[in-house]
C-alpha cells in the first residue's frame, strides 16, 4: 500500500512540473488568431508559401512550428502595456493593416472587430493569458520561437481556430 501511495505522489509531482509557464521576464508582443492545425494545411489562401515561423515575413500568411501549420486570420500587435498598437486582417490578397489612429477614425469598424478596451497580459502564476478579461490556459510554449499556444476548446475561440501569443 505504501508503495502505491509513493508511486502516486511521484507521478503527481512529475505532472505538476510539466505545467507550461511563461518566463518571468517575458511580455506579450503579438496575438495571432489562426486557422487550426487541421484546417490550415487544406486552406487555399495561403497555399503558395508556408514559412517556418522564425523565417516568416510580414506578408506571409502561413507558418510552421514543428509539426503544426497555421494560417493567420488576424494579427494584433501590442504596445509595452499590452494594449493594441496595430491590427492586421489577412485576406486572400494579403494583409490589411490598421494603426490605432486609423481604427479610432472608424469607431464602427473598431467596435465590430471587438477592438475597444483591448488589453492582454500574463496571469500572475504565468500559466495563462488574460485576454480582454477572458483567461486562456496555456497548452504549450515553443521556447525557440517564443510562442504560446492556447488550449483548444475554449468557448471564446471560434471553432476551427487557435490563438497564439508571441512574447519577448
């Protein structure tokens, strides 16, 4: 009986160490809303070029990280406070970019795209991202690429989509 309890404690301890945590000095710089890894490889809009994330250029709309391929739908560039600095919409023709000044000139569009009161920060325990008052649990951190992948299944994410955050 003691051996079983000891084994369970060891297993529990081992699992606790595998919790994904964002490094203490990190801050979020970009949020990506992408088609998930099942839809992206079959998407025609970005089929012409799939770059590795670290070699991706601004106009590239598809990137790979390890075995995952993602097609970008939206890109949110953040300032040092976690507020929106630029907004990018990726279309078949390429990305449309909007500065905060442009967004503030078209408040209907800004509201429609849900960009009012936009703020993103890392949770205190560094295991989640707080995105406009919604807490997203981290599924995986790609340390080399400095990307955070959010868990699937959150009701705030549209079906067939994933959220990734770049950090610095």
